[in-house]
């Protein structure tokens, strides 16, 4: 995508040079783009080998949760292979990559101990994750830190991994951004992964709230959330990779519309939350229409 002047102004000139360098590297690496399934815990979503087999059959990538704040996932996940540190990250990376499944990671950032969290994030990348997505949200169990802490986190992580692909995942509702240091995270990130869960937002209160931000629509839909994300996030000039929900009541037709809308807004890759609850029909849609494929007429 083009380097929009508005995005450059929004981020500040000091951040542009490393962003451009990383983007050029990432464009060179994106020869085989994949839709991705998000993995929460192996206890609930399946063993690494079973997940790898499923995703390989659908030509998808995996985004595996490695840690939450300063806790590795083995604190909560007691399944075999649960992520207890860099060694388990490396083992999971080998399992997925050996099956032909690109291995990516994600983590919740809390900001209570930014430097320790940055070190854990760096260890995940060192251990073989192709990218790391940072889940940045407000509310209990999510971000508790400060804007200074966010900058310290970013500086420490980029000090260890200047060229790594790092994304930020957010709630797409703009009124939820007031309590998080979104700009500080976007400054050192390469992509934004909004969580477009249209069934959760399908009520008059959400539509009225979106309207206050100049986003008018007759009702909630995949198309509306994709377009809203494009309008709200494109000024940051980062790749946008939308995430949809794969559990019931999501339907095949909704997912076809979601993928089509994403493609129409220059978002060829999408993610699905999460593998353990996603309907097989949704995975078949993503397998049948990989990034860049021509979708059936609406």
C-alpha cells in the first residue's frame, strides 16, 4: 500500500525510516500470504500436532498465544507442549513449520513491567516466531500501564528486533481506544489487526455509538466493520489484517462477505478467532478463497 502523507504526519517523521525499511523487507517475504487461525490454549484448541495437521490441510497460518503480561501460557494451559518459555516456543515453531504451516505468535500486553514484557516478546521472536501480535485492549486483564511504559516497551523490543514484524491487535470500537496507548504502539508496529466480531456488536447501542464517530450504517455487518476499520485506521499507514469470529452463529455467507469486503479494501489476508470454536465450514471458506483468490459474485 502507498505511504500516505496523512499517515506519515500522524506518526511523525522520526518513525518513518524504520517503518519503510521493515515494510520493504516484509514485502519481499510475503510471497505466500495465508489466512490465519488464532490459537488460545492447546488445552482447548488442540495439540500442536493436531492443529498443524488441520491448518496444513487448509493452507493456513497459525497465530499461537505465547504469554500474557509477564506469565508464559503454561501458567494457565496445562496441556502437553504448553508454552512455558522460549524452548516451548521453538518446539511449537518446529512442529508447525515442519507441517508447512507458518508459525506466528501473539501475547496480551499489560504494561505493569514493560521491560520484562519486552524481553519476553524478544525471546518469542528469537525462538522462531515469524511475527508477534500484541493484544492491546482496555479493561480487566488487559492494559494497566502508562504511555511512558508503552514507549519504553517499544524502544526495548525494537532495540532487540529492529526489523521483525510486530503487529498490534485492538478492539475496533473507537471509543475503546481512549484507555490505551494506541499511538505509542502503532509507532513501532507494522500492522493493525482489528477484532471485527460483528455478532457481538449487533445492537442499536453500538450503531448509535459508531454514528457518533461519523460511521453511519443501517445495521451491523461484516462489510460495515471492514469499511469502518479502513476509515479509522488507514491514516496510520499500517497493514490492516481484520479478524472475524468463526464460532456460531457466524455463517458461510457472512464469511464470504467478510473476505470479499476485506479484499475490496486492500486487506487480502484475514484471521479467524479462534480455531477451537471455529466451524469447519468457515475453515473451508478460507481454504477455498486464499489471499488474492477471486470470490463468487455477491
